[in-house]
C-alpha cells in the first residue's frame, strides 16, 4: 500500500510512503541497531528519503526515550530517542511519530534514525 498525499499541504509539497522490501539496517560502531525487510520509505519534497523501521526489527533495549520532541507541520509531533552505545548515549539519534497527522498513519510507531548521528543506514538487496 502506498500513500501519496498533497491534501492539507502547501502547494507543491508532497509526501509519499512506500513499503520497502529491501534490507535496511542501522549500524553504529559495528553494532546493528535495526535490521528489517519491512521498512517504510518516506519521500518528502525538499528532503532526502527516510527509512522508517518497525519496532519489532529495532533493538529497543538500546534506545532510551528522550524528553525532546519536535513538530512537523505535515506529520505531527515526534518523540525522540537516545541511542545507547558502548561509549555512551548518542542524544536524540532516532525519532518516532506516535500519533501522526491524518494521512501519515502508516508510519505510526515506526522509528527513523538521523544519518548524521549513526555510522550507516544501509539499503541492500
């Protein structure tokens, strides 16, 4: 199922969410924190594609909920998580939309990671 929305967004702004059957992984300091064949890839006008990982495929024991939140006018309020590494936490390395705005419900509860805060986010066949 694919969502391609433009309702309620400013002119020219688009969000498309598509299932991604390729293997997507988050790796930092040689440790795999997420590994799935069930990611959702979100393409948004003016931003790089983002892979959202189902929680079942994320090592949730290595994440700690942050008090930090952020707001996207198109997706809603995001909860952030620290990545717990052997060398200490990486603050706000991941985020999740627990109650996304109408139309973006597919990503509810999925987790995404900031590429700048982890070593690699891989997408392979």
